[in-house]
C-alpha cells in the first residue's frame, strides 16, 4: 500500500441526502465480476479517502488487511480534503487523468455524480453483497432508478449534545424534547449558571431539524415544487431565529461558526449544540469532558407539529465509471463496507455503521454509540437531487442572516426560493 496523505478534515456541515428520484440513466457500470477466485483478481487501484486525521490510522490498518487478503491487488491510498474532494473528482474526470478507482463520497454528491455518468453501476457485484443487510435509511442514497451506485460506509445523524453537569447545576433533569422546551432550558441554564444555553451552526444542513419539526423541507420532489419559503418553513426558521433573539442561543460568529460552536462546547462555555458522531473525538479532548460520562446525547427536538427528524448524512464508497480494474475496485469496496470492518471502525472511532450486522453487542454497549444509534431512529431521508450542493450553497448566507438577526426569516427564505427558481431549478414553481 502506497500512502499519500493530504490535509484531511472532517465536517458534515456540507452533507447531503437521500430521497431517490426516478432518474433515467444509462448503465455506466462495469458489471459483476467473474465467478472466479477473488484471490486471483489483480490490479492496482487508487482510493481517494476523505476521512479526517483522527480516522486515517484505523483506515490504514484496514487497507493493509485487504492487501494481505488480496496480495495481487495494490491500493494506492490518497487522503483528500473533504471540502475539496467533490470538485477535485469532477476536475479529474474532466481532464481525463488522475481519476481514482474508488472514492469515499458524501451522500450529497451521489445524485449529481450518477446523473453525469461518473459512477459505475455496482448492482449485483461483489461491491454490494447482500444489499438488504444495510440500514434502509442508508441505501436510498445509493439507489437510483432501481440500480445501485455505491456501498454505504458510515451514517451520520445529527443529535442534541448536552453538558450533563451544567444541566444538573441548572436543576434540569432531562434533555429537552421540543424546540419550545429547548428554548426554556437554554434560558434557565443561562440564568442559573451564566453559561450560554446553546450554540448554533450557520450551515444550512443544520437548519433541517428545524424544518423537519414543522413537517417542512427544502423541496417537494413529487410535485417538483420549491417549498423552502412556505408557511411551515417560515415557522421553522422563526423558531431558530427566536433562539438567538431571546438570548437562549449565542449569536453565531461571521466566520467559522462550526468551529466556534465546537470549541465553546468543549470548553463548557455553552451547554448544548447539535452535531454528529464524528464530533465526539474532539469533544472528549475538551476540558469540559475529561469525564466522558458528562456528555449527554438525545434525539433532535420536535417542532410544533410533534414531528422530529435528523437529516441522514454519511459517506458511500463508489467506483469510478472508467476504472480499468473494476473487479479489484469492487472487491475493495465490498471489503471496506463489510460488517466486520464497520464494526472495527465503530469501536475505534465511534462511527455509526450502515450494516445491521455491525451493530453487535459490543458496539451498542458503548453509551455514546448507543445514544447516536437511538438518535438515528429519527433520521429523515434527505432530498437527493443533482443540484443539492448548489441549493445548500445559495441557502447558506440567508440561513446565516436569519440566525444572526440581520434578515427576517420570511424575507430570507423568499429570496432563497427566488434564487433557486431563477438559477438552480428554473422549471420548479415556488410554493407559498
């Protein structure tokens, strides 16, 4: 294994999701591998991995194990910055050189990649043996028009993370389960402890629990309508804006709101945040969580409709449509997403597996993983449209304006919908 390390970073601030739309796609796959001995498969493949620096050592060990089992396959491991990987992959395909055989792709990249014919069809190949063994919330992100274009590797629900000591000091006996009770709890904590109740992230991915709580979403794919500015979405955004306006939440900074949120929580300067399993490694390095048991994890709160939902994030392993070594790439993807490997990464990195069989007694015995697994039961499949990344990018400055109090929710959402209808989804009407 030849290792070339980049500057890996990890955030699901830009994640994407999973409601499979019917797409008419030409089969771009390489087809099932021959029914020969997998040990006879040969080839040198390149894998672009977007894992962060805390994850890379464990991933390296699994790659080495794969090469030991398949001595005729050489894996060139390249660690690619998560935020650069999507465009870098497209650039490589466009230039016709340096395209990896296997890519660790965020679920939000899938629809665009499939529509543009960049991914191999893995249906019936060793890359996805026993597809029924995956969690249903994860397979939607790889299935398009009845074909499979990836193997889910890790799933990422957002959850409410809270500081138990601050809750105890404020006389709170349980985490809030509605947005209203979260606002009250945050204000109580601030009044009794002097610590801010909650910090919010300005990335629009973190807006989705507010929308889901009102039965809203960015789009209605069945009717091909833009719903980000409808009444339910305005109620959702107003709930978030009120958290800041009331003083329950601190005003997000103009730069690096995610980093500021994490740091404040690690130091015990805020009592609550919304984040996923990937954040726990850094959290436990903070002074407020020397005692790991101080971290509480609960599902995201419910909205006025009584509904609640966490966006389904995560990563899939995909094979490039033009790979010269399809069988080697398929075997590698199948190995890395098998239950045994997912269990190992869960135990070492607190990641959530996508295979049901990986949720062993040992995996679920850890209260952190168990809590996130429970939180994942509220996951909502996210919209999977080729324009997903552009939708979130154009929404981000308006969501930031809503949270920072520089633009009223109704106005900001109306501007977002107008931008989408004129430049992103011109054939989709805006629902009011």
